[in-house]
């Protein structure tokens, strides 16, 4: 099984940007944490991060040919991007949305996720462990 871990805007600044909300782990720490768990599950993971909506859409479309599932943290694009929702909907592989913070306890404009409508599931508010929960859920789906 191959899983794409896709991260949107500002996730490259983990550990620096609002650590009171997003924690002290760096993006490199996050990648290592996911790789370690993926190794235990015998799942191949690849990573992509971009601050650009179009690059995220391109990588989602590429995933339909390369990976079996996607773990996606669209960041702020989750609240605004119909284009990303359409891309998730069009790739025909399961996508699990992840948010480090609990978006439902944040500002009003962050409490709605447009992209989640196209996803198989969402994990919110578990910190970076939410990525591990998403990986484990995908693993249990037994996707080939």
C-alpha cells in the first residue's frame, strides 16, 4: 500500500508558527513520526507540501496514478477551496483530511471545511498524532 501525505500552506512552518495552537514539533519531526509508524504497518509513504493551491491540485491528480490513498491537511484552503474539493472528489482514491487543531473550537471562518465533503473521513484536534490516526484508518480500510 502506498499513501501520499499531502500538506498545504504553512505546514512547513510547524514548530515555529503558533506553537500554542500547532505544537512544537517541526515538519521534519512530523515526517519522521509518520515514517516510523508506516514502517511498523508496512505501508509506503511519500510526502508533498506546498503553499500553492495549484501544486496541491496537481499532486492530488498525480496520486490517482501512484498511490492508494491520501492523508491531506489542506490548512486554510480547507475553508475556501472548491477547486481542492473537486480535485479530491475526482481522484477516486480515499482521502482522509487531517487538522492538527480542533477547527470546531476556532474562529467562525475556520469551523467549516469545504474539502472534507469530498473526503472519506476527517481527523481534527489530535495534534500531529492525527496523521497517525489517519494512517491507521487507511491501513484498516485494507486498500489495494
